[in-house]
C-alpha cells in the first residue's frame, strides 16, 4: 500500500500556514478540525455496531477482548483496556492490549517494532487467543505489518477479528472479518495520526469496551455498579449509587457497603431483600451477575 496515497499521510493546503498563525488562530484551527471527527465516526457506525454485537456474543460465553496496535494506536489500546478493571471490575486478562515493542513501548518510542510481522503473530500465539476471543487490530494507516500479522494469526486461530483504521480499502480491513474505517482526512500536521485519527480511534474504543460491558451486565441503567471503590471518591460514588437505587438513608447505605466489601450490587441486593452478604452474593450469582435481574422477583423465581 503506497503511503503517499493514504489520506492520513496527505498534506491539506488549508493547514499549510500553521507555523505563521498565532496561538489563538492555531487553537481555533485544530478545534475546527477535531470537530469533524464525530461525524466520521457516525458514518462508520453500522460497521462498529456489527463488530461490537459479534464481540459481545462471544464475551457472554467467556471470551476476551484483545487490542493490538503499534505506536499511538497501541497506546490507545493499552489505555482503554487498563480502564476496564477499575470501571467494571473485570479481571486483567478479560480485556487487555498487545503493543508492538512490549510494555516499554507504552512510554518510550519503539517505532521499528511496527514492522516486525513475526513478533505480531508470535504475540497472538503467546496470548493463546481462541474462538471465543475478539482481537481488534488498530492501525491508522491500515497497513502496519505487526498489526496485520497479528490479526491474520488471530483469524487462523478462530478468533473474531476487527480492523480499525482511518483510511479506505485498507489491507487491515481485508484481513479482518469486521473492517472499521473512520475516514478523518488529512491531519493538521501532515501524517501526525495521534491527532484526528487518534481521537477517532479513542472514540471507537470507548464504544467497544463500554457497550460490551453494558451487554455483560456491568451497569444498572447508566450507573457504574461494578466499580471498584478503592479510594474516597469512588467510595462516595458507591454510596450515592446505593442510595439512588434503594432509596436508603446514607447511614444504611454506608453500613450495607461496608458489610458487603463495598460491592454496590451486593449492597443493593442485601438492602432490598434484607439478606446477609453471602445470601446477596448467591442471589447475584443466580442472576448471572446482573443487578436488574437480581432485583426482579420474576427472574429469580422466589424471594431469597
């Protein structure tokens, strides 16, 4: 794939004079360019939706979500994956990222690693991906060798494969079962795909992890009921959620949370039905971990 033909590598004449602009003019120019990104993501929603639906179906059966990328796309994958344990109490191995060059590439440039096809395939083998897993390859250009090799190997191993890029008709889209192309156009600084392309990728990854987790029952309405309440702010958020769902006074909400290891779901179930922590935990298990189902007498079948 000829790099000169990629829109993400092209130079937009509208931005040719940015080095002569004032700070205010340049800020306004970048803001205007960034404003086009949500529209580009919206145009790709049918493909995004299909990929998320297919991934959620597998994860409901115990699959994992694996991001693969190099450089900025790899770091975005790491960022999104690392937010899942504190937000949704997922185990680290359920949603994780593979970045070309390994962990050191998260904070230090390792640009040559993106050309290592053997390493991309080997990383997927090492992760042991299989038919229930989803592997999302992220590459602005859609032709990064490391990512392409990883996606191809994942597909050989039976995984669901998704290719997220910012160009049209990319090799990555051809290699993956679900090709998502978010066409953001040329960057303010030509080729600097950490800008609009990076923003677009982050928006799509936000959708991917969030919607999958909602489908897995990790929220109650729009409340983050699987949050790990590991600091003062999050404990206070947990108290507010318990009070919102149950209508309990603050003291009762705090006591229920303390008795139930600050598990919002468990505290809510315990308060609603007057259960011990173990009884509340058992009821949640019978409801498949879904709070809405655990609170529904018809779903559980009887009052615990």
